[in-house]
């Protein structure tokens, strides 16, 4: 029986994780859940999975949740201390990090320090603080399993092979909803167009990140930390069908690829039960129904975000944290109708240009760089509005 805590249980990854848990009651038990504003869903999850502890963002939500629950209640906590208490709940052996954004950093770090294995969906944590997180993983002897489909595909394609034989990894990208949109029309796409991803159903922020390809940029940095590879051995190829989830090329010219229909339940389950494989309810891949698998190089002019990610990696130090935080602010502004789609990447670049990267030797330093970037991006936005 694996005892799990899920950070961000009401999100897209959190819900898919609980579907796997529900279909294998003999394998998993839920110790703690944390959520944001969706108290109705959290209440249902509490009734179904009986966690010992839950945490929400505000005290007001905690009181409201307590009133909504009848009968035996879990301990209900709130705020960052609540999040950290849930992340370190003694009975859990694994924490699923599925909060969106840099808000996931503190609880994930706390979980690692408490000796929990991590199933990591929250890529922003590695982007902002990869060197610190990977050092802590080593220091505390815990395992960190990728949930992101590309990184799970690479992890799966590495099994049984020697790291020193890897030539490069190739991340696949669907290209998002605007892959074939005329470049001059990109500035005027609507929020609902940008939220309409062709292959994956995900939370709002990552769906916008997929449309700008900032997501792939963040994933390049994530791959760098997870697989200890330099930027020039991490490539991106557009693969609109999202059937091959990523690949590893070896020195002898062999390429290992992992395939499947696009459904996050497969990579989530692999992270939960590695090296065992369990049923997931994911539809089988019908090869004969495929009309073709195509691959091409991403156009620089359409996806300037990739250039920014390679630059952030090249600069290193505080720059990836700054890139990530600027993106969070810019995506929020786009979703609230304040800026155009193409301005998301422009604001990230402007913020990065006004930053001189400096070393980050603690989580507090990462959070300071994150705050600096948010303030700078907001300042740039205010100047323009
Ligand atoms: P989501 O928006 O659907 O869910 C996010 C969860 O985090 C929710 O439970 C929300 O309440 C909680 N949350 C948000 N802000 C919070 C805060 N400040 N404090 C505490 N809790 C907070 O997001 P998602 O699509 O499930 O993505 C989660 C993470 O997984 C992201 O880092 C994303 O990049 C990554 N990821 C998602 C997918 C996917 O298919 N959805 C695929 C790969 C990676
Ligand atoms: Mg991904």
C-alpha cells in the first residue's frame, strides 16, 4: 500500500491522479490533499478518499470547508504553513507535486526534506530552483519521478540503458492551437482560441504555455535538471499528433521512443508505481487508425519562447526563475484580457532584459528573484497600459 499526499488535488493532474488511486484501492491510500478555490470538488474528494489532513489557501476557505463537511472531518489547515504540513504529513511516503507555478516550490522542497519521494508535475519548481532541488533530492536520498509526459517518455526510454551512452534527448511538442495560424493573425487570437488545445486537456496556465510554447521552453530546462544534460543535447521537434511523447537518441544511432494516446494518466501512473505498470483506463493506441506521424523543426519566428528558454539556461543563476515568474504574470494578464497573446513572450523578454542574473544559493533567494521578476513585469505592464 503506497501512502500518498497530493498537492493541488483539484487541478487537472490532481484529478487524474485520484482517478488512478480510485481504480486501485488495494495499492494506494490518501494521507493529505491540498487545493485552491474549488471547495466543492475538494469536499467530494475528502468524502471519497478520507485524508487525514487537507489544506486550502485562505483561513476563510478553511472555515467554509469545515462547515460544508458532515461527520468525521480531516484536520483542515490553510496558507503556506498548512501546505507545508500537508506536504510533510508523516504517514505519506510519496508526494504528488501538482500545484501550478512557483507556488509549488516551498511545499515540494519541504516534502523532499521530510524524506518523501516526489512525483513531479510542477515543472516550474525545477525551472526556478533546479540546482537546489536536485541537490536536496541527492542529500535526502529520495526519488524524484517525472510526471510531465515528455520527461516520463524520456525516463521510460532510458530504462535498461547507460546514461553515458545517451547522445541527446528529443522533446516532442504538439505545436498547440496556433501551429498553422498565419503569423500576422497571432496578435489577435482570443483567450478561448488559446485555451482550445488540439490534443491535451489541462489547466489554464499550462494550456496557454503550450500555445506560446513557453511550456516547451520550461520543459527544456526541466529536462536539463532531471537528466543532467547540457542545452546542446536537448532538442525539440514539432509532432502535431502527440503520439510519440519524446525520445532518447543513443551513440550508436538507435532512438528509443515512447508512444501512447495523449492521456496524462499513463505518465502519472508510471511515476506512482515505478517500476511496476498498472492499468490506467487509458485508451489503447490503435496504430492502424493513425493517419500518419509527422515531425518538423519549430519555426523561430512563430515560437520565440524557445530562444528565450535556451537563453535563460545559458545565463543560468537567477534567469530561469525570472523567466518563469514573468511568464506567470504575463499569462495571468493575457487571461484577464489585459494584453495580447503575442505580448506574453514580449513581456517575458523585456523582464529578462532588465535582469542581471545572480547566483541563487537558497530557496529564499529563489523566491526573492521570483518576486523581483513579478514586480518588474507588472511595472512594465503598467507603463504600457
Ligand atoms: P491546474 O490549474 O488544473 O491545477 C492546479 C492545482 O494547484 C489546483 O488544485 C489549484 O487549486 C492548486 N493551486 C493553484 N495555485 C495555488 C497556490 N497558490 N497555492 C496552493 N495551491 C494552488 O493545473 P494542472 O494543469 O493540473 O497543472 C499542475 C502542474 O502540472 C503545472 O505545473 C503544470 O505545468 C504541470 N503539468 C500539467 C499537465 C496537465 O496535463 N495538466 C501536464 C504536464 C505537466
Ligand atoms: Mg509536457
